[in-house]
C-alpha cells in the first residue's frame, strides 16, 4: 500500500507540473496574440493547428520536467531550505525546458518539415536560437519560479489547508465532527537532556518525516506540531472508514520499530510513543491577523489530549474513547483486541469518560 501511496503522490506531482507548463505555453501563445494586436491594430487569431502544436509542446516539456523532477530533482533538493530549493528547482526547470524545446524543434523538423521539403534542421535551430530562445530565456525562469513557489508553499502548509484557505471554507466559523489523535513521544525531556538540543531537533525531524507517510496513506491531516507531539485529525467519515485513524497509528509505530537500529545508531535512543484518540464536535475557523491559522476549538480536542495523558498511568500505548470506538464498523473490530480500561474523570471535564485500549490481533 505504501508503494501505491508513493506512486499516487508522484503522479499528482507530475500532473501538476505538466498542467502548469501547458498553461504557461497557452499564456505564451496569448501574449503573442496580444502583441500582434498592439503592434498592428488587429488581433492575431491562431488556427486550431497552432493551438494543438502549443498543447503538444506544453505536454512534452512538462512531461520531461516532471519525470526528472520525480525521479531525481526532488531527491537531490530534499534537504535544502526553501530559498535554495526554489532557486535550484527553477534553474533546473529552465534547463530542462530548453532541452525539451530543442528536442521538440529537432523532432518537428525531422518528422514534418524535412519530409515536406521545408527548412533544414540547421536553419531551423538557428532561427530558434536567434528568435524565440531569447524570449523563452526570460519567460521560462518566471514559469519555473511560479510553479515551484506554489508547490513549496502548498508542501509546507498542506494541500488540504491550502485549498481550505483559498476556498474560504473556514473564514466563517462553523461546527464540524472530527477525529483527533494526539501522538506524544515518551521520555522526550530526558532524551533531549542526554543527546543535546541540536541532536534532539534532528531526532524530531526524522520522526516527523516518518510520521508523514502513514498520515498521507490514511487520509489524515497534520493539525499541529507541538514540541515533541503531533496532532492529527480526520473528518469522522474519513477517520472511521476502514479504521483509518487507528491503522495510521499502528503504521507509525511499526515504521519507527522497523527503523529502531537506525535511531539507536544515530541518537542512542529509539523513540517510543503514546497515542490518545477521541471524536466529537468542534468549532472550526480562522484566527489571527498577520498570521492566519485554521484552528479547532472545543471539548473534543482537549479530551483527546487528556486521554493521551492517561496512557502512561494505565500502562498502555494507545487509548481511545468509547465515543470513537462505537463509530468503527463492527465487522472490522473483530480484527482487533479492545479492553475496557475504566470510566474515569478527566481534568477540566465535568462528565466521566470511558476509555479502551486497542491492539492488533496477531
């Protein structure tokens, strides 16, 4: 399933790049139509064949850039900061785009103009480098800059958060029903003191990168990073369908366990986690002026955090509320072992809450 998710993510990136370049070449075509109107007082209308040609160019250029980006470029720039990544990707996009255009012009000459007795390849390339090449040398950096800026911003705020902000979904506060998971690293303070704050930061960086894969796989959203904790959320249908929220947690724990030797070798510690789950109604909306954030307020969020806080006292890795347990499909629960841990009061909550532990059946 991880391969399917990775493939799906790469396909989405490739489609976005191809779409971006196709739109860029449509704009390029429209620019020359407008330039003809300004220069000659008439609108330079292009025929269907010209539009098709630019569509093919945009698709060809975008495809070459997308393949190199997905297979090589994204890996090479993974550890660079925002500015360096933006500059490196933009420069690479320009070089790859020009290379793709030279290949296209060469292929166009060979398959169309050459067979029709038109320009020779040498004269065709000479005309290209003397004319359009100079314009493209100015235009393509702008295209690469826009595409990469958009992509990097979305990458940092999250796809769902970005589109929620653009659509204004949370501009007016409203009520939602959501699942929350609070995932906290056990003994984090002692680890930080032992390995030092810089190494501790690197540890959290690696941990949160390992968390990202399962979150994407099971359709979750990273709501917040709070110190050594990460808060994940799902809509109730998304989180309970196929028990996605629980499976996400198990996948995270299994992924960390598989990499235990790597963590032990580098940091002398293997991260251990405790997780608390709860579901219910929250008020969702935007807050802030200079820095706008989408936040969820209500008893559900606070209760999920306090459930996680009970894990150590009860000697459990995962605890969830009865409210969430009853939302899971009964046919799927038979694959898990749940144990009633008691009905307890939680600090700041008037009514008591029933808690359960959950484990996979071997």
